[in-house]
């Protein structure tokens, strides 16, 4: 059973979306190959499919594993120095983007995913260039791999940064409540329901609203003198 304070391995959060976007990315990079290399579309589709399969299956997990090892050797040593300030929280995310702290906020998760996309981009360019160079000239493979990966990764990075800024500017209500409890402040009181004037209301309150006193009020007479 996983412990609650074990942290957040970002591979579990970034690898499934990478597979969800696999087909659209293959199509976009095949279109880039068609425009840059002037090859038949089926050959461009095969080139993009094989290259992206290698970068997704091999590149992303291995890059993440290397980043985790770097975090264990460098990030943990610096974490205690920077996590005590607001600026330190921003600096801590790049240092621990591969494996976040267990109390990471939502905006930090988005920011860590955007930061991870940068080494993923660099590794994907090299892997896809190597994969494409097996069937096309090396200079064409280099040009296609760079242009195709920039066309697919940059929109993803920009979207994650927007989500991170929005989450930092307007955090969810649950995170605000947890932050208050963590700081020792009492939780926000629940709004009390408005009470209507009742027989227990003070006499001054009744006089202000011009309400009859129940102890001296007389029953209304029937208009026809009935009971």
C-alpha cells in the first residue's frame, strides 16, 4: 500500500496524457513531414508513427527516471533551504518536478508538468531524429524532428503554464481551507441562517419593527361579531 506522504511521481500524471495525445501528435508530425520532406503521406505517417512510439515508450520514462535520480541527489539537498519562503516554493518546483512533495498544490502540479515537457522535448527530438534517419537522410531527419516536436510540444507547454498561473491566482476552495488549517488559523465560520422575528425576540427589537407584544396583544375581533 502506498503511503500518503510518499509524494507525487509525475510520471503517473504525464504519461497517460501522452498516450491520450498520441494519435493527434502522430497526425500533426506526419503533416509536418509531408510539408518538409515532400514524401508520400503513407510514408510520412509511418515515419511519424514509429518515431513517436519510440519517444513515448522509451524517451519519456527514461528521461523521468534520470530526473528522479538528479532530484534525489541535488533537489533534496536544496529543498530545506528554499521551501520556507514564497519565492522558494517557485524555485522548489523545478528542483522537484519529477517527484513532487506530498503537499503540492494544483498549480505546482501544472507547473511541474510544463517543466518536464522541456527535457521530454529535447529527448524526443534526438530519438525521433535517430528513428527517422534510418529511412531518410540525416539532415532531413534533423530538420523534421526539430520542427515537428516544437509544433506539438510548445502548445502543450503554453497550456500547462496558463493552467498553473490560473490555479495560483485562483486556488480551489479546498486548498484555501487546508492552507488556513496548516497555518494554525481557525477555519472560516459557516454562514448562519437568518432568523425571522419570533416570540423570543427582545422587546426593543419588536418595538423597532413595530411588532405587537404577544403578552399584551388582543385577538382580532370578528367583523360580524362572531366568536
